[in-house]
């Protein structure tokens, strides 16, 4: 009986730990990465990729932050939100922000 109680407790603890690990994986972030955009003197673009599969990106530009969702792209990563689009491949990117289109690169 004692052994059964110990095993039941251990299984419950293991299941709780697996749930916590799954929740942490979903909250994984990469970044922020800072991009310098050509023609922009007002500030840099900061990008933080969200989720275990980077299915969202938090974009901060000119003091405004939006969360964009990953979209299908033939090449590179594409993230879209209302009036905002960010495409990147490696260290290069293109930002369309509220009608402005800028070429960007990782600021090192």
C-alpha cells in the first residue's frame, strides 16, 4: 500500500513536471534582435521571436510595439499584422510599417 502511494505520487509529480516543461517550451523567446533600417533616422527595429516554433514576432519600431503572426513565405520568415509586415532571411530584412517600406540589417 505504501509503495502504491509512493508510485502514484511520483507519477503525479512527473506529469506535473511534463506539463510545466510544455508550457515553458510554448513561451520560448529568441531576441530581441536589433535591426538598422536604411532611410530611418528615428530609431531601430527590435524583433523578438515568440513561441517554440517562432510562430509570432514582437516588433518594436518608433516607440510602437505590435505582435505579428508567422505567414507562409517562399523564402525566409514573414510576419504580418495590421499595416505591418516584416520579412527576414539571416541578417537581412524588409520592414513595411504603416505605409513605409525600409530595408534592414542586423545592427552589430
